[in-house]
């Protein structure tokens, strides 16, 4: 980790990609403020990673939480990863409540933290990495509004980068889009659902996908992008590595 990034905030840090991102950042020398609702899961992460991981049990979609954490810890890196598990069902079997679940968590937390980052603002030279999804490119017909919610995170990142430039804030905004993987709880269920939808077994479905993305690869990608002051705006990350979009 570069000397310019000493403190990082990771939302959704108690499991999946967020936990792996926190581990990679701690290993790189950063102090990580991990935000998630599950206090016990956060304490488990702290036990694993040590004192450089600081647990904050809170709802990452609340504006007051974002403001308090940014003001209290003055991070040079935000990784906006919090998200909900989408209900797996085709669109005609969804309700508006299930369809909008990811808008109220994934998109809302990105909106709240990015707004706070611009208003405070974060120090010049800081970076915000917003976790979108490969579904934002390819769609996700079994996941309700998930793909749309993740696509909107990309738009919010674009708007924020423009505002940072207009105000001369020097804050870098990057979107990272992980491909579907069975290596997380969310991805495992999705892979099983899409395999069943195609009438094939999970092993065949995974073989057609190519190299499987791991949480550790996502953590490594975040550290790489945090250190890359000349990074592009968006990247897809898969089992084959990082690929610039656009």
C-alpha cells in the first residue's frame, strides 16, 4: 500500500468480498475500518486480522454513519462494498419489495458514502472504489433489480468523478465489477440458480464460465487499484484478473 493511504474504510466488511478486501488491505499495511451490521462477524474478522482492523457495527446505508466514520477516521480510501443478497426468481415472480432490495442497500450505501466523501471532503489524493458487478454489463434475469442497482453505482461514480474535477478536490473514483463466482454466499446461490435455469449441473456451468474468481483476487485487485494513481475509471475483475472497461 502506498504511503498516501494509511487508513481505509470498507463497507460490508464482515463477509465475502468485503472480508477479503479488508484482509488484503491490512496485509498491505493499512488500518482498516470495517463497517457492517453483524457485530459478532466483525469481531471474528478482528480476531483473524488483528488490531489493524477496527470494527464498526452499523448500517452502512445511513448517512449519519458515513459522516461520522469519515470525520472520525479521516480515511484516504473508501471501498464501498456493502450489499444485500438478491432474491432468486424471474421477474414475473418478484414483488416490488424484492425487486428493489438491492437499490435500498447496494445503491443507497454507494450514494450515501460518495456524497459524504464529496461534502467533507476526503483529502486530496484519496480514492473511492465502488463495488459494482459484472451483472451491470450482462444483466441478471434471476436477481430482480440487482443488475440495475449495480449499474446505477457506475453512474454515481461517474457523476462523483465529474464533481471532484469541477471542485478541484483531487479525489479519484473507480468502479470495480466482479464477475459471478461461487466463492461467496451470494454467488454460490446464483450459480446454482442459473445452472438449473439452463438445465445443466453446476460443474458444467462453472466450466463454461472459465477461471473462477476468488475473494482473495478481489482483495488483491482493490489494493492494486488503490495504489495506482493513474488508474482508469472502471475495471472488470474475473478469475483471469483485472480488465479495463472502456
